[in-house]
C-alpha cells in the first residue's frame, strides 16, 4: 500500500464525529437510526462520515430494509494498527516492538 492509501486511512480518524462514531460502535453493530439518535447528527452528516470510515476500511456495513447497519471492521482496524506501527516504529525496536533501550535517558 502506498502513502496515498495510508493518508486516506489516517484522515478517517481526524474528525470529532468520526471518532464519536468509532466509540459508539465499540460495543457492537448499530443501525444508522441508532447512531443518529446517539450522536445528535443529521442523516446526511452520518452518511458522509460513514462513507469515509467505510472507504478507509475501518467500518463494515450492510443494508437491511431502509437502514444501514454498521460495525467496526476487525480486519480494517488490524491493518490500521499495522500501518501506524510502520510509521511510529523507532530504529531501536525489535521485530516484536520491544525497545532495546538505547534511547532511554533516565
């Protein structure tokens, strides 16, 4: 994956509404109607933010009747964590992410 795709994933979590949506979905799948009530946002606002989250791979969805149902994507979240680890890794970390301590200045 390239920088463009990585930026797309990172930008998905740079909005207060999208962070609130991710928190709301932490306890399981929710219908769009429930998210609207819980977050006090309009349907077009929810649709906009859900598209960004779904396009980033962080959220899965399906339609049932007239409502969309959303859930956190386990695979998408793991891919996001792996991606962040690539950029946030220190040179002194081992493959397991354990620091060798070379930069500790205590």
